[in-house]
C-alpha cells in the first residue's frame, strides 16, 4: 500500500569515494535546482559492510544531522577526489572539518 506524501521522492545512492558519483554531482546539483515543488531529492550514502563505505556514510549523516549547509556535501566530494584525502577515519575527518569549516568534532 502506497502512502500519499504529496511529493515524489527521488533517492540518490552515492559513495564519496566513487569517481562517477563525484562526476555526476555537478549534473545532480543543476537538475535539483529545476525540480518542481512536488519532487524531493534524497541522498542516501551507500555502504555494503564495515569498511570505508560505512565510514563515509557515517560522515554524511553526521553532516546532515548537524544542520550544516548543503555545500559541505560538495566540499567532501572535492576533498576525497581533488585533494586525494580518503577521509578514512575520524582523525582525517576531524582535520578536514576543522580546516574547511572551523568545526571541532567531538
């Protein structure tokens, strides 16, 4: 049974470490600006087991639940792909967040 929520949800599964997700992000951001009011884009970090995918998923949800601006998502992709920083543990993430956003992770 479908629940009528009044909008159409488009789910985008991604991984910060995947170059194709990074390349597609530009197109997604442009497309998102053109969405009608009844369409909602929901990003879902994919992960398959306890590994780097899971670490990146935790990073995404930490950012999202902290109420940080959407631009942090793009900067995280850039950090992984342009600066070649895999953000593979909490220490690397803490350094990144402090450097880019002056945020202290506890």
